[in-house]
């Protein structure tokens, strides 16, 4: 009877190699899943941070903005209170509001009115600008959002515009070109998105 211990040892070695290769492949897949998970969490946290910053800015803007209707009513009331009383047959004279002296500080409400206040949500603003002007870079969109008063500094604008652009690209309203610029979604892109959904 032939000794088959060598064959069995070879078979055992082969099975061990297959097990090791399978374990290595499994570990590689786990590492890849962890990296994708971490990247996704990082993107979501950055987007959440940007949304929270926008929410803070919006709350601050609403808290500091003077109510237009109330201030207009108050100024009309003050003018009518200081206006001289006229007999019914006399013509009414127009009263000019008093101008502040040059050395007096500017009122807080006037300073607020001078600062630009965004009217649209940032995502709608970016989509509108891309539809009006065509393809633009992220820096151009960041500059425009700063000019419109969406952000107070370039750093917060860079993060906020980046995460908002990612969100709007995912929604299919705009697309990112191979050169990195952003452009409005074409009709073909919209049809593809609807089919994918």
C-alpha cells in the first residue's frame, strides 16, 4: 500500500493557502467598506455643518432685521404727530423728515438695510445662477454667494457652497462637468434621473 501522507500534506497546504487568500480578500473588503462608510459620514457631517451654519445665519438675519411694516407705520405716525394742525380750508404743507447730523452715528436698522440680504435658499440661488449664466466654477459660485450675503466669510462660503453643490448635483438639478465646473442639467440628464428613480 502506497504512503499518501505527502499528498495529504500538499492538499492541506493548498487548503491553508486558499483560506489565507479568502481571509485576506475578506479583510480587504472590510477595509474598503470602512473607508466608504467613513467618507460617506464625513460628507454627511460636512453637509449637516453647512446646513446648521445656514440655519444660524438665517435665524440671525431674521432676529436683527427690522420689521418693515411696523417701522413704516411708526415713521408715518411720527410725521403726522409732529405735523401742524391745519384748518379744513388751508392747504396741507409737506413735512420733510429731519436729517441726522453728520456727527451722529448711523442707526442700526439703516446699517442692516445696507447689507445685502439673500432672498432665496442657497440651493435655489445656485441653480438660478447656473441657468442664467451657464457653466461656472465653484469659486465663481462661492464669490456670488458671498456678494449676495449668504455667508460672512470666504471659509464658511467655501464649505457651504461645496456641500450645497453636492446636494444639488445628487438631486439632478445641476451636473458637474469633467473639468470640475458646474452646469444646469439638460433635459437628457433629467430623463435619465427619472428613469433611475
